[in-house]
């Protein structure tokens, strides 16, 4: 858990950077002449790039085992892209940098999540991801507040440039953690031996199970009705619902809700498994009714619901992937899951942006229908395997290899889950 907390510190500083930027992407693009549909397309494409490309980066992380290299490269891309966004002279340049920042997330996340899944172990995986998500969302809360303050004092552009400072801090902490724990995979005794061998190759070639694919389909359908905050913030800007410097504070409130939701959801997932995810569906269906209102109080409540769903996505949905896929294929599983998640969000965000220009009731109807369809897929998923936990005997009884230079940061003995199996 010390490793999880330290990596949470890295994510917290990085979130100050890119979540601060995301809080004003919609209004910023609007100042450059973007329409609601274009904001939905750009922000949806950004999320799709961040998620779909993990279909490539996930297997590459599995194949190369260079988890640190992929993580560091991805964080560097984000730290560089956000300050450069402030120098954009055209809508095209700004859109490209929004997508470039999300590309950095695609590069780092499968490797990062794989390292976190190893550190959490099977019995504490939900809590590990929840703890990381809480720290992550703490940065997501601080970033928009920093941006709000700088926007009130000066402008969107100055706010984006200030975000370089926490970005450099994130890279420094990441380099330190890399030296302390060079092989996080040694935390988990279930991980197949990385040395060449027929048995190891067979495990790496194992297909992903059917329940994983059904779970990915459920998630994708749900995401078709989930708007990006870029579209929501665009609405708040062009309809003059809130002042420009207040919009980042709304996003900060959403991130605070995400942190609290992630913490509770992680513990719930460890107790009841996939059944804890059903709350995502009614919350997602309610968001358009509140977030696209012109009544400020309803908008704030919509932000809380939106952030709660984000927190559930970031904690329990990630933990479930690790439990539904073999350890040797976890990087691929995260890549496939993220690809389905991202493509669905791209389609959904673009569709919501287009419907927003026509009729808000149509946006609300889309949210309700997609969540109802997701429920139809979700119920058989629960019946087919209960809470979704499996018991992998590979590595049971083997002591964990302790990194020579990890000291107290390294694994201590065998994994409790192996003994329970």
C-alpha cells in the first residue's frame, strides 16, 4: 500500500495538470469559435484516444514488461502538452493538443494500472484502486481550483501555463519511485515468471474469458449516454449559466464527489464484487436532467452526480478488469476494456453534442435508453458468476521474490489470496 500511496502522489500532481486543463477545455474552445458538436467531437475524440489506443499500449506493456518506461513516457507527454495549449492560435492547434494530452494517458495507463494491480494483490485490489483514485481525484479537485483562481486573476492562457509547475513535480516523484521499486510485479505471487519458457508462453497466449467480453459490452453501452465535461462546460459558458471563472469550481466539485465515491465503491467492490456497479446506471441516466439545466443549483447537483460516476468508473470498473482477466494478460485486458470504453464515449459524446443543438429532451432520452439497455446486459453477467471473483492457483505457495533494492517497499512473503485458494 505504500507503493500505491506513492504512485497516488504522482497521479495527484499529474491530475492537477490535466484535470485543471479539462475544466476549461469547453469554454476555451468556445472562445476560439467551436460549436457544441465540435466540442463534443474533440473531447470525445480525446477520451477515445486516451482509451482506445490502450488496445496497443496494453499488449506492448505485457510483451516488453517495461512498465516504468511506458508510464514515464506518458506522463511526460501530458506535462508538455497542457502548457503548450495556452499558445494555440487556432482552433485546430488547440484541438490537436487536447488530443495529444489524452494520447499521453493512453501510453501510461495500462502499465500504471498493471503495476497497481500487482501491488494491491487479489484480496485488496478494490481498496488499492480506490485509494489510488482518491489521491488521483484530490489532484483533480486542486487543479480546477488553481485554474479558477488564475482565470479570475488573468485568463485561460495564463492558467494553463501555471500548470507546468505541478507537472514537473509529478515527473520528479515518478523518477524517485522508479528507483525505489524497479519491479512492482514482484508484489504479486500470481504473476507468471517473465523468463522464457513454454509454460510462461502458454499463459501469455491464453484468451480473455467470455465474462470479460460481456463486462466490456455492458460498460460500452453505459458510456453511450455519458456526456464529457467539455460538453457540459460548453453549455454553462454559451448559455451564461455561470461565470467563466466559476466553471472550473463546478468541475472541482465533481472531482471531490469522484474521490468520495471511489473510496466507498472500492470497499463495496471487495465485499460484493460486480453487483456494486449497478448504481452507475441510474446515476448516469439522471445527469442530463441536471447538468444541462439553466438553473445553477441543479447544475451543481449534476456535477456531483457526474463526478460520482467518474469515481465509480475509475475505481471499481478498473478493479473488475483485473479480476476478470488472467494475470499474464492483464495489460491486454486493460487495453481492450479501455478501447471499448473510449470508442463508446467518443460516439456518445459526439451524439450528445449534436442532440444538444437540437433538443435537450433528446439528450435525456438517450441517457435513459442506453442505461436501460446496459442493465439488460448487466443482469446476466451477475448470474453467470456472482461477484466476479476467481481463484487463480498459479503461483500459490510460492514465496514472492523481493527486489534487492526495494527495502521496506518490497513485498513481504507470499500473497494471502494464494493461501486462501
